[in-house]
C-alpha cells in the first residue's frame, strides 16, 4: 500500500475517528465493530464498503490498523464524492471533502436524514456546498459542555463574524438552540461530533463558499419535527464558532465518555430550548437592530426606502439572490420600504443566513411584523407545515388582492394601509357601453342632420349636443334632455378621460378603484326610447323648471356640469359656444338661406314693394327684428330671446328711420339666419320668426329693389351709384362674414368627423374580442 | 396543460422580447410552448399597436384571446410598462372562462409588481423569486386540474 498523504485536517479527522473506533484503547487497531458501524454510517452501498475494505488492505490483514483505517476513510470520502474507487485516487484527488458519517441510530435522526435528503434539493442552500445528498446530513452529537461552548461561541462570533457592520450582539438564541441540538442520542454517537471539531478551524479559512467543507450539519431533529424543514442548513460554519469549537471539542474528547447524566441534562435543556422559536429575536438583538435602523432612518415610525435598504444589506456580502429572497420575506406589505419591524426581520434573517442558517420559505411567525417576541411554541410547529399564503395573518397580502393591478402610485398606499381590507365593490365600468352609446347617439344625430335638414328642432339640438361632445363643453344643450341624459352619463365617463387618465384606466380593471371616495352610483341608464334625438323630448325639456338648472346630476363625484335645463324663459342661449352654435346652426339654416338668395336677386319684388309704401310699415316692423336679432347676436350671455326681442323692439321703435335704413341694408342679410339659429322652444316661436324671415326676404328684396329704382332719377345718379356701391360693399362684408361663419361650421363638422373616426378606431379592437 | 410566460420587451438596444419567466405545467412539450408563446408575441404587438392610436390610457391591459388553435388557446395581457404576459391553455380545458383568465392575469400582475418592489431585483433580470414561483404554481394547480 502506497503512502497516504493526508492534509492536516484529514489527519486530525482521521485521528479522531480512529480514536473513536479504538474502543480498546490500543492505539493501533480500530475495532471492527466500530469501523463497520462507521462505514455503515457513511451510507455507502455495501459493495462499495467491501471494495473499500479490500482496497485498504483490511481484509488482507483482518483488522484495521491505523494506516488501513486512514486509507479506508479516504476511500469513503472518495466514494462519497462520487469518484470511482481507485488506489491512485487516494493521493491524486485534491480537495477531497472529508468523509461524512451519518449515525442513524435514533428514529428521529433517520427521519430527519430522510427529510434532509429531500431537502437536499432545496435550492436554497446558498452555501454553495455540493455534498452528495445521502452523506450530507451529519448528526453531530455531542459535547457535553454546551454552555461553555455557547458562551465562547458567542463571544468569538462577535469578534470575527464578518457580518454587517459592527455586530455587537449576534443572535445568540439560534446558536443556543444549535448547541442544544447536538444532543447525543447515544453514547457512541458522541464521538463523531468531536471529530468535526478539529477540522472546523481550517474551514474557517476557506469559509465563504467553501464547498470543501465536510459540513458539520447539525440536525435539528431533536426538537419537534416542525423545525426540520427550515433547519436543514448547509453550514458554512462561522469562523468563530469553529475556532471556539475546536478547543471545546478537544476537551470534549476527554469528557465525552461521561455522558449519561449530561446527556439527559442536555436533552432536557435541548427540549426546553427547542421550543423556543429559533427565529426569535432577543431583546439585545432587537436593540441592536433598532440602533441600526436609526442610523438609516431616525424616525422609528418611518420607512427605510428600498434603495437605502439595498445598500445596507449589500454590505453583508450575501448573494443578491439571497438578499432578494430575504427582502421578499421581510417586506410584509410589499411596499418597497421597510418599517422598523420589517427591518428587524430582514436584519435577523441576514444574520441568520450569515451564520449558516437556510432561509425559510416563509417568514417565521416570530419575525412577522407586530408579532416579534411572541412566544409561540404552538405556532412554531406550524412553520414547516404551512403552505403558501394560508397561514399569513389577516394583514398579509390578501388585503392587496382585491385591489387591481394598478400601476399607479396609489396602490402602495393602499397596501400600506393594511387595515383597509375592505373590498371596494366594483365600480360599474361604463366606458364601453357609454362610448358605444355616444357613438350611437352621434351617429343618430348626424343621421338626423342629414335626414331633417329643415327641421330646426331636431337639427339644432343634435348639433349642439354633438358639438358639446366634441368641444368637451361642460354645459349641455337644454334642448335635448336625451342628450343631457346621455351627456351626463357620458360626461361622467368622459370627464375622467379629460381629468385623469388614471381614473379611466383603473375603471377598466377589475373594477375596484383606489379612490377613497365612495363609489359613485352608476350613471343613469340611458333610456332606449330616447336614443333618438327626437322631438319627443322637447316636451320634457319644457317642463323642466329653471330651478333645476344647477341641480343637474349632483350625485356624481366627478362634477357633472350643471345641467342647465331648458326653460321657456331662458333660451338656448347660450352657453359659451354661442357663436359655434350659431355657426352650426348655419348648416340648418343654409338650406333656408338658399331660398333667400334667389330673393336677393329678385328685385322685382322689391320694386313692387317700393312702389307700395307698405315697405315702411313692414320695414319698421321688420327692422325691429333685425335690430333685435342683431343685438342678440353679439350678446353672449344667456339672455332670453324674447327679452331681447322686446328690448329691441322698444329700442328700435324709438329709432329713426334713417339709421334703420342703413341698418336695414346691413342687417337683413345677416339676421335672416338668426331666427333659425335660435333654439326654438316652441313652434309658436318659430312660426313668427319664419314669418319674419319671409318678411326679411322681402326687405332684402326691397333693399335691392331700391337700387335699380335709383338710376331713374337722373339727378341722383351719382349719389345713387355711390349709395349702391356702398350697399354693395356692405353686402360684400355681410357675405364675407357669412362665408367665414360657414367655414367655421365646416371646420366644426370636420372635427366631428375626426372624433368619430377616432372613436371608431378605439372601438375597433373590441371587435376582435 | 397550461403554460405561463412572462416576456418583457427591451425598449432599447435589442428591441426584442425575451422571456423573463416561463413556466409550464406539465413540463412536456416545452419547446412547442416556447414556440407558441413567441408566435403569439406578434399578435400581442399587433394588438398593442392597434390601440396605440388612441390615448394610451384607454388601452385595456387584458388583451383577451389572442388566437385559438386546434389544440390550445392563447391569452395575452400587457402591462403599462410593456411587459407581456402570455398564457397558453389547453383547448380541452373548457372550464376556464374569460373571467378566470382575467383574474389569473391580475394575480400575475400583482405578483410581478411585488417583484418590482424588491430593490434587489433589476428590471430585466430573469425572475427567480420564490414567492412568484409559489404563486404561479398554486394558480396553475388551482385552475388546471
């Protein structure tokens, strides 16, 4: 057998193991029984064990001498690493992990080993150890002097643990627990635990991520099984612990035999401490965490923003993935910031992780915010068993689930107010239906435009409401309560569009709104019978009193603009876009203007008129109207038509005929559309205006007719020509103004068209669904 | 059979959609699902651009059924940050209704925002969050029996 070179660690380890097996204290031969036990504990297949024994020469010799024993141990390590068993591998394999032995005497241990085996696949073993699963678990039983070890451990750990900033009080409780768990489950199980002691020291050099460590994994099997899952940590043993253990274990070697009473004492102690929550934060730890919190955020009731916390915890040099997981566990309300409780939990997890504990899948009960320092032995058992979110306390994320996945800034606040678990009932989404409705209505209105050009009743209100929609005017045409009904509902939905896109988007979600206002009542259902802007509603509009003007739709939080109800007193006048109204009305009036125009040229009528002298009278009467209307035109305020008319009449009656004459020339052309433009409330009003209109045409004819009559008198030729020129210029200006108004109308119609197209585009995707 | 894929478009340099997270239950035919998800991206993009003419605010996040094939149906969902969720479900699973799909997407979106809250998560990284995995698993188990 060739010489076997062992590393110092191996040397020590093997020495210890040999001593363990050397039951007869011969220092030369390891008892076969013990060796076999040991090999069994290595959890290798029987044939592998046979092979090892053969290779090491024990079969040849019949006993395990020291060298054979060492060779065997090395081969065990080789086998456990999955390498083929070769004699050459003894010396050639570098960095071989130390052989691991599982002492599975205890029922709990075996169960625990099984659980460890299953947990071996746990990707959470960040330590980077790649041990073969069966050999992973090592029940290091052991040393009796737990307390002494503890104290030393804690003090040493303080000084050498490379944890976040000056850590004065490392979590002692987990270590307390840990030591307790190293209980000897049997006399002969103690020895192996001592074994790892010596080689922990060298491990401290290669600590971070050292996979060569034959990890002394302490099994938490002794405490109630609930701790199994999250206890299975692959230890990257903290340096100080190892250093502390080393001298301790040396002592232990000598005292290990005197176990019995100490064992029971330890067991008792272990059992009592095992019911302590290992994740419990002690007071001094908490104080330390609080101090650290203060360094970042002086206000203890405040939050640490995510970025600051990230920097802070990055200093602990844990991998980002682990830190990410710690964050997920500790940020309870998922707000991207840490409260004091959350921070302590996170800190505690970081510390635990640094000391080799695996991170739990779920936040331990004791670390949950507002539950820290809760002695909960009963609940500790629940840690492992619970799955998913079922065990989360009421304030957990389920409070967030009713909220929609809104990306607005409001949702973090919603989550933070974890008391607000009230589920906001879904706000009925009116976007789509009302949009369709809007479109419907507009289509109908445009249809009505085309179909009823001469019906001012239908056209004008429709025009107005269209234009209101288009121009996003707040006020509504009183002429059409149908439009109002829709407009109010549509404005309800369209106002959010204008006001806050976020609101709209939210409503398109699950329906819950982060608005703190009470969910508004659904808009009034549009009455299908009123879908047409029919004149039926005109009657309704008349019945509405002016007092309702402001009442409108007060119920809606987004201030639906007050619905100026139509009344006979207040005309359709206007609201703001009076000119627009007028211009739009031009479309309706244009057909009416057309018949007028031929009248312009119809001078013969005017001649007849001129001849009669009825002109004067009619002109007087008619003048009042043009003047009235002219007065009305500039008036933007909601002045009643009749009031203006009466005023105009009063004023005009006092006017002289001369200015009226000139006025006549200018006004007749402009005013003719006016009576039509006005939103007529009753047909009664319309009729007289129609009459006025016809009279106006007569006036125009009269005016124009006067021109040809002028050149008759030779003496007045020049003057007449000049007068006619002047008049022509005036008509020019009037026509030009008309033209501009028509252009404006055209623009408005084009806008309508564009908006309709836009809406069509919006609605097109819905056709896909 | 169900499959959930989270894809994120990279707004800049690459301008490609790459998956942040793909999960499939059961796990066979994964490649086929990968392919399906990628082809459905075109449909998603088309839907986004179709609605893009209108105000972005009015765009629905739930894209609905992207397209059905004989074997499976593909549903899409896109967040405001243009992260796309694609879900492929078996056509034989007729119990899954639109509302359920919507709620699943909502849950996904919630979990995704939770991940975003994590300062240690860089947007664009693949998602390794255990909480997210758990949520997805439980969701798939719940709906896909």
